[in-house]
C-alpha cells in the first residue's frame, strides 16, 4: 500500500494508522505510551470495564505481533469498543478467545499468518472479515455475534471451525474459499445465511445446524463430501447451480428446497425431506441419487434432469411434477409416490365422444397440462408422442402394479390420440372394446351385452315362431 491508497493518517515508520498525539501506530509505541493511548481513547459504542469505557482500538494497516495483541487485550481486560483491524497483518497466533467487542469490529483484508482464534468471543454488534486471509486455522467455535457477520471473499488455508457459533442477524460467506475442512456443526443462524459462490475444497459439515430463515448455497462448489444433514431450515434452502464433486447429503424439514441445475458428480446424492417441497429442474446427477420424503413432500419439476445411474424417489407427491425432457426415464425408480388424477364428473362437448367421464387412474401432471384439464400445473406441455414415450419408459421403474397398469394405459391413450387415419380408428376400437386390453371389466361388459342381445334375439325368434305356428284341431266325438 502507498500513503495515498489508504483512508487513514499513516505512521511515520510504516503504513499503519497513526495515533494523532504521537504520529505513530501502536506497533511503534512504547508499552507506557500504549497504556496511555488505551486509557485516553474515547469510548466505543457502549459498555464499561471496571468503571471506565471500553476503549476503541485502531490497528488498521499495522503489523501486529503476538506480544502487541496480548498487551492490548491484557490492558483492556479483553473488552474492546470500536475495533478496527482492516489490512492488519498478524505475524503470529491471534488469540481473541473470550474477547468482548462492544462496538463494531472490522477485519477487512486482514492477514493472519498463524492461528486465528475467536473461541467464545462476543460481538455485541456487527463484525466484518471481508476478503480476510487466514493462512492457518480459524476457530470461531461458540462465538456469538448479535449483529451482522460478513465473511465475503475470505479465504481459510487450514481448518475452519464454527461449531456452536451463534449469529443473531444475517451472516454472509459469499465467495469465501475454505481450503481445509470446514465445520458448522451445531451453529445457529437467526437471520439469512449466504454461501453463494463459496468454495469448499475439503469436507464440510453442517450437522445439527439451525437456519431459522433462508440459507443459500447457490453456485457453491463442494470439491469433497458435503454433509447438510441433519439440519433445520425455517425458510428456504437453495443449492441452485451448485457443484458437488464427491457426493452430497442433505436433509431439511418444513421449507422449500431449490436444487435446480445442481450438479453432483463422483458421489451419491441423498436428500431426505419432511413436510417440504423441492425442485430438481435441470439437475445433473452422475452418481446414485435418492430422494426420500416423509409427510407431505412435493416435487415440483424433473424437467431436463439427467440421472446417469438412476434416481430413486420414495414417498414423494408427484401430482404437480413435470417430467418433460427427463433424460433416461427408464432409470427412475418410484416407490410410494402420489400422482395426479383425471377430473371428476361428466364432460359434455361438441367433439367425439360428446359425453365423456373419466375413470380414476394415475396420470402425469404433463398430461393434465396437455389436455388443459382444470388446475393443471406446468408450462410448455409436451406433445402426445412425448407423453407416450414418458409413460412407456417410466412404467419400468414403478413398484406398484396398479400404477404401472395406469401408465401402460396412458401410453396407449397418447398413442391413439397421436395417430391419424385408419390406425387411429383401430386403436379407438381397441380402446372401446377392452381399454387396450387393460380394462377387463369393459371387455366383460361387452361380452355380457352380446350374450344378452343374443339371448334376447333367440327369445324373440322363438316367440315369433310360436305365434305363427297353426293351432292343432281337436275333433270332438259324440
């Protein structure tokens, strides 16, 4: 940095923020001068230590050795007012354990060469680590932030531990890079949590983490295994556009889960939802993928999903799910799922047949959209030919015989409606007589009708023969 690049009066010996009385930064003051500065520093935001205000600290741009930090924290009793460490360089370990920051604390662009420990630290208001660099380990375990926390663009070379940390308002880690293992187990986010475009080079864990509002991992990159389970999400969870190279385990309850354009390669995807709804549109799942629902769990879309080794859905409501563009539908495994149904009642129309009522069967939401049935969901419905292929290829993965039969019926129905010419009339006859060989009751009804008509005809013929036969003449004898 150059003197005109910074926003503070620089020290006569370095680029650090100079105290106006001495013209030098704290690193170039004597211990007695440091004590005098700390005593004379105007109060920060609020609070008192042993009857005096907590002092404000300005170490912007200062190269901070471990002994200087220990001196400052010892002289203040571990309670700081407004604390400015922007562009500071910590040569050794920086230990802020149990420190109380009564004013805003900023560590923007700070560099930590050793351990950075904020274990059990308390931030009464806001804290910022924007673009901070941690060459070693970062410990934020059991730290408490009442205000906003910003870690945007920060990088951590070693372990990053945020276990049992508490964030009272929004916390953002947008664009942060974690080169070592990262753990947020047991952390609590009272506001929104943002990890958009964050990169996790090693394993990351969010076990027992509580997100009271929304959490976003949009466009995040997980190079190793990622565990977002079991966690609690109060608002919504977004993994839209995220990339997981070594598998992803996710569980959430009572929220919306956005998995659109998610890419999982080189490992399995395991999603467990309870009373939630999810969207998988455009996802690419190279490894095995499983989505298990408990309670009312709705899946909104499987459009353009590419599941290379198969996707298993269990206990999921698919009544509003679009399958258009799903790649490899035959690899989809469906167990205990709920599908849409035709409308109830009798329909009168000017087309053939003029009177129509629908038998109860399982149908895809895409067919509802294609037919224009009431309460149909989805946009851009497929063609009848596409629906025929969907029904034919999906039925292989259905574990319920009744649903598989309905899908076979749906495939034939779409084939009939897509055909023209004599072929369509043959299929219409096939549908009318036996429901494509899948409605045995209809065929039995036609047989019973034929038997009834035949029997009636025979009775009518017999009655006519008896009516035209001459009566025998009886001769009377006297």
